[in-house]
């Protein structure tokens, strides 16, 4: 009976939740040929890591990922994270960095980038 329970629990879709990790304010935009748009940012809270997902907020509205992306379970990844010219794993509050969002170039000064992680947990039968 316990084996059957475990097998059934394995078939259940995993619960996914987002955990906020950090925010950065876009200060300046750099357009680089054959690369795309890099947002020059100041990290205003938490930490932003290259492994995090990111959403772009403009005037209080989430513009990336779109509602359509969210419905499909798609998130936007950080394509690159740099401090000056060096690739870095993470950037802490109070530091400046360059962020490129995967498949998105329409970043403007004043936008806020919110970094988060998607945490998956296995469901259980009660």
C-alpha cells in the first residue's frame, strides 16, 4: 500500500512557487551589436544571481514575462550578468551591474527588474 501511495504521489504535478530574491533599478541602456540590449542597473534590494528568473516591471505593470508566457509556465531567464566587463555569478544590494534578459530588448531607464527563483516541491496524498 505504501509503494502504491509513493507511485501515485510521483505522478502528481509538482507544486511551483516563486520566491523573491532581489530587485534592480535600470539606470542606463547599452545597445551592443550582435548581443542585444544590456540594462545598466543598481541592485536596490537582495541579491541578483545569474541562475534567477527575472520579470521586468514598468510603471507598476509587469511587461515581461507576459501573461501568455506565465500561462505556458515560461519564465524569463537572465542571459548575462556582468560587473564592469566581468561575468559574475551574483550581485548584491548597493552594487551596479549589467543585466541582459533572455529574448527581450525593450528595456527602458526606470524599469525595475525583479529576480526570483521557482521552487518546486513534490505533492503528497493526504
